[in-house]
């Protein structure tokens, strides 16, 4: 007995051979995890088989010691109208194009007292130049907006560095 009505297709066949693969990937990866001290991961984090309960901060403190505290996903990504997706770039968000020049700077995401009810109290801070910016406007950014980053055509579900040309007018930020 058939479960679906006749003629119903669950999805269309891929138009491009690289779109036909089904895969999954831990995402976001860069700056995608925050530990209880507010550190955002600069490098992708993966479960540590030596420890219980998942993923741990990989930030090295000023004294040279690894933070190592539990980390959880930040759940922000950037997407364009053509379906491309990237990590939300906290470094670019806090600097607004006025980069401090320290691309290895630590980026922190600090939750203020009202963080449970408003993104205005989620503060992104660069540890190198002390620049700060609220995430309050992040979800209101649309393609073509001055705060909208350019799309690089990333297709992260197909593997690291897989890209295609994109003619979109920037990206929108979403919380997953």
C-alpha cells in the first residue's frame, strides 16, 4: 500500500550534480560556540572523546592556559536569498569595517541582565581593541543594508571551502 498520493514528489531532482548529495555538518563552526565565560570559539570545536558532556572552549587565556569550560552553540548564521550560508561573523559585526588589525583577537559574547528578553543585551566585544557592539540589530539586517556582509557563495553542507558565484546583494542574519 502506498503512503503518498500518486504523483507526489518529495523533492525535485538536483539541477547541479554537487547539489545531489545528502550530508550533514556541525554548523556554525567558527565563532559558533560560546563558553560560560563568554569566549567565542575562533576555530571549529568538536566533541572531546576524553571528556564527558560535549564541547569545550578552546580559547587560550592571557596566561597561556586553555579555558576548557563547557561551550554551547550560539545559533546565529548568515544566509542569502540564493541559499548560501556562512557563520555569523562576530569579528566583522563588532568592528563594522573598522578592523583593529588583530585578526587573532579574542571575541567575547557577553550576556547582560536582560539577555533573556532582548538581543540589545547581548554584547559582542573584541578583546584586543575593546570595541563593543550589541546584537540588538543583527536580526533586522537585510540584503542591501549597510550592515549586511557580502555573500561569498558558501555551501558548507557540501564540505569546507565549497563555493559558487553569487549575485545577491548581501546576507541576512538568522538565529537557528
